[in-house]
């Protein structure tokens, strides 16, 4: 058996059936669509479920990409986009998502006076985990998949001491040398409406600002209200989030933006409020 390869199935149009093919082992990546929306009712966060490897082969259509952190002093959801799993050979593997999960268990929100300090420490812990994996040989090489140097982005939405915030941590390498984590952080007044996307801005803008007929079935009333700066109900926001991801995964979205080929599968959606986390559509 070949080393440094994994095996999958592809349809061969000449034979008229699936055949087994081998690919060099590398990274499993998520060309993920994640949308986070804050309104006076709380946060809604939604993500697709498609996971492909670096060669574009589908691994699963039901990958969980949204996770919860419920601790005294905070209730937070986070999502991952980028490289989630690195396999060098049959014996050497490293799960980026598992490493992030361990940080959430060991880092207590109520030990930090502000959410920003918590997120900064989270980013440092994540880089330290990757650096340790490099040092002990679990990671020999970070893979690029069209976004130079990007390893993974960790996207947060939630509450620290009932104060709403969103934050992004971007973990990068430069010629295999890990870089300091990049942080984006924003706190919100309780009645503010705001939205952050990881995915296709082309599709979102097509839904929000154009009359593209290919997208008409996804253009829910929430898009109209958001464009006109009207207040959105919880159901408006949930529908908007679901339809954005559905549009990205549809042939119409993929026609507008080829990056949407990495988006699809089971959409899961959660609501985060100061008093708890609730699935609207749970992971498959």
C-alpha cells in the first residue's frame, strides 16, 4: 500500500462507475459559510456542514462547525474555518479542532476581567498548541488551500458577564513559522444590530443589494429589513441566516462565486443569549 496517501472514490465517466483513487495526505479544510448576527434578542450563529480535504474530495456533509462554551461568567459560541485536521502519514495526525476544544475546557471565562482579555489569551493558547505540535513532530508542514498562510480562524459570538461581543482569531504561518495571532474584537450595546460573515460576500451582497432572479427564492424578508435598517425579529434573523447559507450552497451561489463549491451539507443554527445556548437546528 502506498504511504503518505489516503484513498477515496470518484466517478469515472468513461467506466460509468466509481473507482478508488489515491491522494497525497494533507489537510482537511472547511471552505465554511458562517454567519453571526447580533440583535436586541441575542446572537444567531449558523454554519454549513460540508467538509472537504485539500484536494476537494468530500469527507462529510454533516461536520459540526459550531460549538458552545458555557461557564460561570460567560456563554459563548465559536465556529472554525480553515484547516481543521492535519495528517502527515498514517501514524502522525493532529486535530486542530480538538486542540481548540481543549483550550475551551481549560480557559475559564470568569478569570478574565474583559472578554477581550479572554480572547487574547485564547489566541495565545491556540498558537502555543500548534507550536508544541510542530516541536513534537505531529505537524511537519502546514498546508495552504488558496489563502496564503492561513491555518484556521476561530469565530466567537456571545457574552462575558452579560456583555455581548464578537471576536475573530486568525492563526497564520509564514513559510511554516507561526505568527502572532491576529485579533478582531467588538463589543455591542444590547439594542445594536450587526452581522459578520465568513463565506461569500458576493452571494450576500447579491441577496441584499440586487434583484438577481437566480437568488429570489432565498431573498427572505429579513434581507429587506436589514437593508432598510428596520428591526428584525428572531424568526427574521434565523430565516436570513439559513437562506444565506442555502444560497451559497445552491448552483446559483456557486455560479456567482466559485468559492461556494466548498459550502454545503447540513446547516446548523444556534441562538445565544445571556441566559443560555439553544439549538434551532442541531448538528446532524
